C-alpha cells in the first residue's frame, strides 16, 4: 500500500503536499471543483497507524473567508453523523493558514468510476441495488440527525451524485462530501448557503 501511495505523490507548485503536525500527507487521490483530496496517515504511540483522507481547498478558495466558513460548517456537520454509510469528518487541521478536513479513508472507487469501468453492460443489478440501499441509509442518517437540543437539524445533502458515493473494497457504499449541504433546521446559522440559493449538479437534482 505505502509504495503505491507514494508513487503518485506530487512535489511541485500548488501540488506540493501540505505539512501538518499530526498527519503525514502522502498522495493526491482526487480533485473536484472546490477541493483536492489526499491520502494521509495518522501515527500514534506504540506503533498505532491509520489511513485518513485529507480535504484541501483549491488555491483560489483557500484564503476566501466565506469558503473557510463553509469548510468549518462542513466539518461540524459531517462530524455529527455517525453511520457506516457516511464518510465522516474526524478532525480539522491547519497548515500554513489553510484549513484541512480529515475524513474517513475509503479504499475503493466512486460510483462514477465504477460506472465508467462497467461500460455498456452497466453495474450488475445486485451491486447497483446494494449501492442504492447503502446510499439511502446514509442519507436517512443525515436527514434524521438532531442537534444537542434534540431538535432536528434538517440536513439536505444537495450534491448526491455518482462522484459523491464511494464504494469500498468491503462492499459498503458511503455518502461523501457535505460541502454544500444545508441545515434547514438552522437556516443561516451553519455557514451554508441561504434559503433560495440553488446548489448542486443539475443532472442529479
């Protein structure tokens, strides 16, 4: 595993790996419209080690106060959801003034990648059914989440698409990326977009 991860490491320009005090950032594995995701490792006492995913905002957004608030809100929201079908945020780290979100690492592929690899035959029906059921379970966990006061948070993901459904080698599908999620139970208080703002991928709305 380590050899494969390190083989893809980039070391120049903006692709220079961020440095943190607690996490070893190893290799870039994915990049979207707003952020790049790396594989990292948390090391502890007595040889403890665990792989994590680390989300880093793109350069044009990293120093934007509004986007920084979005990252903080995403971290607070996603860290509340404890469910086997949700990619949770475990920690927030800072590197040279940049906020990094530390998340569950899922060894596998996105549903978008699986669909591309499956070609005209498509994903086998049994696999597709399992993925849909898992994704629905993860979304249900988010939709029914309550705050510290016991009130429903009313979380709406707003970006459910094949790119944000990760299918692990363990056969479990997980919902990822709550970056543009909205908490309808606390409108305007969570740093996410306000009522009336359209977010998400048009093809999957």
